[in-house]
C-alpha cells in the first residue's frame, strides 16, 4: 500500500480477503453471484488500546454491511470500529 492510512480511536483498517472464484467441484462463480465478503486481515489499528483487542496480521470476521469501504492500489479495505468485529479467526489460545 503506497498511501499510509492510520485509523483513529477504536477503529481498525482491514484488508478484505478475496473470495474464491471457483467451487470445490470446479464451477466458476461469476462476480454478480458472489456474496459480500465478511473476512479480512487487520492492516492497522487505532490508538485507543483499551477498546481494541486485535493485532495487526490477524484474520477477523465482521458483519456483512458495516464500516467504510475504500480501494487503494487495487485492494479493497474496510475501516471498522473494533467493537463491530465478530471474531478473530485462527487465534491460538491457552
């Protein structure tokens, strides 16, 4: 990302992960039939550490219609409040 974006407060910048374009059986899914993606990779976090419990590099799950979408350098991003994140995917806990 050539342009730097730093979210403010309790917001998180998430890169929206691309959805598979093919089913397990080999059928190609056209863009018009794809669901809005709800998974992303945390790129940057705001400065309100008390309200943010995710780290850069973690994969997260978020609601279908939330946040502010933007596109930079051909990649899709979402600025979302940390309180709206639903889950961290693949986090190993003790």
